[in-house]
C-alpha cells in the first residue's frame, strides 16, 4: 500500500485531496496554590474592581490572555490538595471515579484505569513534553514491582534541576552534603542556592551532626528574611514550618520557575537537536509533529520567595487582612476546624500578616511575567511553522488562604480554596472568541476533553465515555446545557469530605467514617446529621462563607436536598475506591458503590 501524502498549509491538513483542520499545538499552563484574586482581569469579572479585596495586585500577562481568549470565570477544582487536583485534570475524572482522593501513590493496572491526557494525546499523534511540577503519583506494575509511570514522552526532572543548582531553593528529596547522601537522611532540611552556585542550609539537625554548620540555620533565616509558619503554643524554629514569606536567593529568571520557562524556550528553539538542562539530555521539538506541552509552575506555592525587586515593590503596599472570629470557628464543621487549626495564622503579628500577603502577591506578579514569556515563545514557534495553536491557562491547582478563616493553607471546600478560573486562547477565534467571559459553571475535569477534542478525538466514541467533563469549546458555543452545580471530594488533611456548589449555596459533608478503602463505603446513607459534620453557606448574603447554616431549621430543607444529591453522586453513582498499597502502589482491587447510577445529571432545583 502506498503511503498517504499529507501537507500542512496554514493550519489546514491536505489529506488525499480532502482538507481538514490540522491538529493545534497545545500549551497547558498550571500554577500552584494560586488565588484567583491575584489576577486583575478575574477580579474585574467577578467584582467590577481590578484589585483584590485585600489590596494591590498586578497581572498584565494573564490579563492579556483574558483579552486574547475566553475566560471560564466560574471554574472549580475537584479537590483542594495538589495531588488529587492534578490527578483529576490529567485523568479527566472525579476523585470518586478514579479512586485518587489525596496524595496516595496509585498504579495504572487496576481494571477501571484509563490512559492519562498526555498518553491519549500521544495516541492522537502528538509529541508530549513536560517541565516543572507534575504532582501525579502514578506508577506502573511489572515483574519487578511498581515503578514510575511516564505520562509524558519527555519529562524534564525538576528534582535533578534543583540538584544541579537550577533553582533558588530545594528540600530533602535527595539531600546530599558535599556530593554524598547522608545515612540516616536528614529530614526537613531546606537549602538555598546563591547566584554564585553556593549552597546554604537551614537545619538544626544538620548543625547537631556537623558542628561546622553551627548557627547556619539562624543565619540563613535572617539572610532571606524568612517567615515560617509557627504554632501559637510552640516557639519559632529556624528550620520548621512552611516558608510563608521571604526573599529569593536568586534574581528574577534564575529561580526554579524561571528555569522552567527558560527550558521550555530552549526546547522550542532547539528543533530536532539535543540540548542539555544541567546534567539532563533533552531532545528539542520536532516541528513535523503537533506539540502537547504541560508547563507546571511552582509559584506561588510555599516557600513564598519572590525575587528581591518584586518584593521591594510590593512591600510598599498595605493590605487588608481577612478577619476571623471565635464564633465563626465554633460553628465550623469539625473537619474544617481541623484544617484551620493545622494552618492557623490569626495569632501572627500584624507585621507578619502583612509580610505573608505582600510576598504572596509579589510572587504571583513575578510568576505572571514568566507566563507571558512562555506564551510568547509558544505562539512565535507555532506561527513560525504556520501551525494552529491553543493555550489552556489554569489559575492554580486550587487556591490558598491568607488568614481567610484564620488560616494559611488549602484543603477546604470554601470558595477561596476551590475557585480557579481557566482561560483558553486559540488561533481559532471562532471556538474561543477573544475577550469572551463564560459565567456558567465549569470544572477541572473539563480540561482533558477540551484538549482531546482539539487534538481530533471523537468524544462520542465509547473509548472516551469514562471522561466526566465537557469540551469547553462546546460550553462556549452553547451546545452543552449549563450545569446547576459543581462537585468534588478530597480526603487530604480534613479527612473524607465532599462538596456540592450551586450559584446560591454550597454544601459539604463528611463522606466516609475513615480512610479504609472499600469498607463502609455507604456509611453516610445511615449516618446521623451530626455525624455527617455538615456545612451550608448562602453565597449571596455570605460570600465569605462565615455563617454555617447547616443546623439552622430555616435552611434544613435546602441542606437536606443538597445532601441527598451529593450523597447519591459521590457515593452512589459509580464510586470507586482502591487500596493502592501505600508508596509501593501494588494494589489493584477495585471496590464500587453504584446504588444511584445516573445521579450526576447536572440538575438540581432548590
């Protein structure tokens, strides 16, 4: 059989005399722990004001993306922890359908498993490339046990980049001293890399074992002006607690995120060539194939260390610190009290609260500049080769509290943790018009079907019927009816808890008595109202979600209606649980609960 001839011409593929659209290059940008109110364009869409309710923010590059494309302003994540949220995006499935609820390692050998988004894109003919944070803990089983599963054809290892000094900081993933691994290893160590390539350490344990480093932890903390999270009842430690504020040891462009952007640019420049990323060998892009790239930024995740020039600018601004009260805490569900207590921050001094907000927004502004650079490089490459393109920008895998509800952390279904807008920009302005704002609900599970459909997948084919989301191009065109609600479930920190959110109310509850997978899966069907640990907030009168109405008799009917719908979906509509078997991820037995099939019909009338 003769080979079929194809020629790419200005985004059209001529295939045996029949013209069809060429597959667009796709750039998927994802940030980390990123509050939506750090983006002026999002604030304008949601409140009519450019600035955050807390104060000054700047985001010219993301604002530009919003002007260039379509913003899905009411997008919500499926879990408020990094790993389960990223899993929902990569797999296109709700946590209760994939069985990935928190930070568990999991394998691709369980009977319900389906290929990830990049694996599906590769099947469509794409070359797939990733640099930065991934956070998806998938393994694959073999005769030798469980090993790392390669989701992307090329994945630049950020841990090796840090080991090579291509970062401003690092921690104890691989900690070495003078080129040697320590036995036993030192936990909770943080190191900082100077512009001269010198490593500096913050570890009291290191000081105890190696007297020559005496005083180094305190000196490092002072040098970089570090604010670490601390408990109100315990003394501050120079090597303990998340870094909530400080200054980067590296200038702009040379931080870890800066290197991610540089590596992506070099990948696009080195067409059909091999180049080095520190000690790693990387193959440059192949212009003859469509490109699917995932750029996973760390900012503004802790450690919050903006470059000095950004920090100095934002230190000039004074912010309004979110207020909390004992009354609010006392009416919170116990699971949310647990999360707030873990990240408690209301005992910080006023100066410390200002510092963590100033540096957080400075870090976001710095990251915004990197996003702009990556976008420009990607569009220039695509237009150079006359190839169509699409950018999917996701503002955080979830949000982050800056003393909201008295805490600094995530993990809760409150709006500040779970509201993460998406922007899609495309060379095809018909699919994603410039400057358009979609106010209907969208979810992170929509990312996979959107990218797959753009790449040519027929989502009506049975092989894609596992996908829980929608193609955002069809949401934009109005082909898909609006959702009445968004849903999710997360087990990290709070323990098993699910939420359902409408335009007017948000309801959440405990879903399981514990984390014993496959046991007591339908516990919530017979649990008492108190055992469900419910929360109900009225978003219209209480947008800050401060007044829990779940035990108010006037709202009991609404709460019970939402509880029944949520219970039927997350527990009864093809729920999956797997005992993955710890870090080795050898477990493959799938447990199911399916007493309410079809409950997730996207309709809920209150």
